[in-house]
C-alpha cells in the first residue's frame, strides 16, 4: 500500500475521532442493540435494525480511520526550516493579481481538506500549481472560471 501525506493536526483529529468511536459510540450502539432485543420479535423491530445499521457504519468508519492512520506519512511542517518554498503543510498567502484580493490556504492531505477552514488538498489544482514555487512568484492556476493569476505573498510553517 502506498503512503499518503497527512499533517500532525490531521492525524490528531483522526485519532480523536477513532477514540470517540471506540470508547463512546461503539458501547452506546451495543447497549441500543441489547435494549432493542429485549423488545421481542427482531424481524419487525425497527429499533434493532436501525441500531445494527448504525453499528455497521461505525465499524466501517473505525476500519477506515485505522487504515488511513496506518498508511499515513505524518509530516510536521513546524520541524522543517522555512525556505520560502511552497511544500506540503505550508500556509500560503496569495494575491489575486486581477482583483487584488488576498487568500490564505494551508496545503493538507485529501482527508483534511476543508475549504471553509482554508485547508486545500495537496491534489487540488491550486495546490498542484503552488507546490515548489517560492515567495514573490507569479503563477497561473486553471480554475473552472478560467485562468487566474496569483502572486505568492508569503509561505509560513505554522
């Protein structure tokens, strides 16, 4: 299996979710199934079937997280000296040359990406266009709205 990059923060969030699933959600589902069994006929017991379905989703998510953590290449960007070059994990401030609007993105792994929190996947078109570039570089990114020109204002290891 191939490894894929993940930030330290992303790995911590997955570990927290895994711990919650194993210590809180899984025992609650087991209790719900036991409670539903006490109500009698399982063929027509909607509570039992709902709890079993939830158990399936929970167990699937546990396996998924364990697999991701097992194959993750965890990168601590704070431990890497800042050379001004855009690499995985860096926080990049860009200036849209046409509109003069600044945006800041952190380049993260696929599972950590959340555009609402300005975290973009390393495999996104913007991140692919940024990787390897340095501060003050001007780049063109192909977006669904057309070609957009950006200038890299800063590259931070935070």
